[in-house]
């Protein structure tokens, strides 16, 4: 494993631009210019979220290179759950799903998980990995907010992105208990109101995520 960045910085308005620049330099050093745009965009998203969660506090950013993978981690001290917001409206041509195989595995790390009525962590990760495979097959990019073992993390969340040159849309998915027993995929941060599909039906869950992304990309037609 090669560590390209591991730094602490103030959660200020200048941090996203600073991280984008440093990430670009490191990827150039590793001759990975082909994924620079995607990594810089996701790094900026994660740092911006950390700033909103803990303004003027200290955040940590880590970028490492492993075999066939670039791991991007952003840590803040907030206990709040990440919440997915719809992006601004964009044209269908500009925000079509990208069908290339991604070479990046970003993560977002925060304060230690609190005890709650959730599925066992190993099972949760398994369900989220299954969903990740299903939505990748539809051409979307995934951000797994649960992969780093060396820093404390929030409850596991999978972000699914649709990228375009002029914008992007995203959906955050978590796993929670459902009434009557069992577990279900939910939009992160929305509780039971965000229910998507039972964890036993990954294909249907992927279809639900696909429909949400298309609605957020093209609200006038979906």
C-alpha cells in the first residue's frame, strides 16, 4: 500500500479546493490521470460534507494506492448520519450513467458508531456489497462509506452516483430493520420513510435506486 496523502486540516471553505489540488498532484505522480476528475469530484463532495457537519473543526483526509484500487478516506468528528440530497437539474445527455469500470474506492469516515437496532455489521456490509454489484451493472458509480478499518466509522452507507460533465445525481443507501422482522434497504437519513426494498431482493433494490437517480437527473420526465 502506498500512502499519497494523510493530513489534518481545518474544516473551512478553502479545504475542498486544497484537497482537489493535492489529490490531482498525487494521481499525476501515480500516472492515474484517467480517474483524476472522478476522484477529485468525490473528494470535494466528502470534504464539503465534513465541513457542513463540523465547521471550523479538524478533519482528516487520506489517499492511498492499493492493488488496482485508490482508497480515499475523509474523517470528521460528527455523529450525524450522512444525508443524500438531490442534485440540481441537468440535461439527459449530460448526466447519463457512465458504463466504464471504476478504479476508485472512496470512503467517508466519521465518529464511532452508536449502539442501535441495526443488522450485524458483517451482514450489513454483505447486503450493501450485493447492491453495489447490482447498480454497477447498470452503469453507476458507487462510494462505499465503510471500507477502511484503521479509523472509526459511521453506520455503513453506500452512495450511488450518476456522473456527467455538467452535473451528477446521487442516492445514499443504508440497511435497517423493517416491521415484522427482516431487513431492508433504505435511503440513508430518512428512517422508515426512506424504505426502498427488502434486502433479499437486490435486483428490485437496484431498480429502485435506478428510478430515484433518473428522477433526480430528469425530474420533468421521471
